[in-house]
C-alpha cells in the first residue's frame, strides 16, 4: 500500500465539493505536470490520499480520500472548450491521465502547513520541501502515520 497527497485550490474544487459529489467520488482531472501524471499512473485502487487545500490561508491537509479507479485518459485534455485543453493530446495519444477518488473522511480541523512543519517526523516530506509545487506527490508510510496522529490529536483537542 502506497500513500499520496493531492493538492487542490478550494475555489476550484474543495473537499466539501468532493463530499457533495455523487457517491462522494470524482475524477481527478486537469493535472498537467509529467511527474504528477506519472505518480497518478502508479496509483492502485484502495491507496490512500491526503486531500490538501492550496492557494488558501492557511494551506492545509483537510482530509483523506482513496483511489477508486486507476489512471485512464483525461478527457479534459481533448476538449477545446475546457481550460485544461492540450492541443498536443489526441485519442490515439492522450498524453494526460486522471484517476477517480472517493472521500474517506474530512478532518475535524485542518492541518496547516505551519503545524506540519513543526512535526519532526515530517522533516523530509515532499510537501514541506522548499520550492515543491507538485500537485500529486508520494507520502511515506511513516509520514502518513505522523499526519494521522496529528489529526487525531487535534480532533481530541477540539472535543
């Protein structure tokens, strides 16, 4: 089992949007970075994902989702009316791919980037690396456990 983190701007698609989606499931489309696409190609059904809100104050991990469908061609790359359109993509060579994800749970309290930086076990986490901008990235099992522990601790404080 591998773990992942996926970033989304909440003004584009938030964890609450995922919660409102039919069956709390959506396709994760629009990724236009080769390394992030390759990470999605590596994803297996059932693998867990931290859902991260970026471009918001404070940027935070807000919950957990899971992969429910392995990578397949991203149809938004083929639609000239979609802002993710890529004229280099075609049915024969789609270039870009997406996965389907389903909400597992929303955290009682978001885990801010600042809070995550304060956890020693996360010092090497890709998310916390200066200049890291990948919208899809791997998370180690140890990092996953540390973030879950922080989420549980924060939920207990909330009461």
